[in-house]
């Protein structure tokens, strides 16, 4: 059986690193993508995988990543858009966008669309890490950069809601071309993703309550299940999952018009 090429962003730590290890043990060709050079190299060396460094707070680095991936891998079977995190106070990236929204949504949107030809030719699955925090979101399509008001939790909720809307619209636009896609909630996982946040979530992840969180291995379970399963048989393309089952998302997540408009606005926001 030919090994699949599986690209995982946010794979230098947490559920991304855990999934990378599991895929590598199964004989898959894993491509590790991370922001930290030290952590990313360490994971890649551990599992004997290729790696790329990319900071999603800089869209030029995302474009460079996409170009490098297309040049090296004529086939990509699974793209796991897993990079993201909870940020602190409102901050603009070098591209002029609210950082939480860019890192969690705009960057993976750009990476996926830049890779679209390869993904379609490969009949790939695109798996997007969302969160139950999408329930904190209330997406204002006319203020995606939160100029009219910002809170850490709402910014993160909006980004995670955007992940689900992106998944839905990706299915709508490209399923006929052979691409399948799903978003999922990994659960509350003991990782460092809230380390720079001013949200109350930071204290949960850093306190004794941390012991009640899932391990990265447990958090990666649904990602692995989606990647190893078959859309149409094991799961439904375009849907949102948690614990290997269909999950309920924010009411906005089911607004097809909003999903369509978010895609169009995202294209405008990432245009060079």
C-alpha cells in the first residue's frame, strides 16, 4: 500500500505533533509545519519527516510555504489545517488584520486555496481544527478585523466559527472536484496554545485544572479518525465533528449565505 502524503500545520506541539507521530508510525509520509524552528525540527527529526517553518501571522510566509509544498509534493492526500491559538489583546499583523482571525482562519484559508490544484488532483481530504468555542462567536461580516470592539474570547470564537463556515463552503465549491473536508472540535486539550492569551482559558491551561484536560493523544483522535476514514461512508464532507460524531455548532455555522460571503471576503483580505 502506497504511503499517503499528509501535511499537518501546527505540528510542532500538541495534537498536531501527536497526530504526526501516529501517522509516521503507520508508515505515512508526514510533512511537519510549525512556527517554532526548534520545536518543529525536533518533531520532524523524531519521526524522520520533512518539515517547514511558517509563521501564520505573516501571509507572505504562508504563500512561501504553499509554493514550497507544491514544488516538493506533486500529491497531497491530507491537509490538516491545525495551526491556531488564543491570542491576547487586539493586535494587528504585518498584513493589517486582527491576529486571532488571521492565524486561525485567513492563513489556513490562504494555504488551502493556494494548494487547490494539487489537492483536487490528489482527491485530498482537508481537515480543519475548529473548537466548541465557535459558540462564543458572533461573526460580523463587515468587521472581520474587530475594529468596532474586541474581546479575546469572542475573537477566538469568531475564528473557530469561520473554520466551520470555511469547511462548509469548501465542500460546496470543491466537492465535485474530488475534495472532501470536515471541521472538528478536539476537546479541551492540555497544550500550550493559550500561553500568550489574556483569556481566562489561559489560567485553566496553566493551573491545577490542567489535570482534567485531555492529553494531546486524546485530542488528536478525531483528526486521525477523519484522516483514516472515508467521506460518504464514515463521515459527511462539509460537516463539523466532535468525538467522532456530528456535533452541533453555532447557529451562524449553518448560514450558507454567510459561508459564501466569508469566502469572498477572505479572498479579498488575503490578496497580495
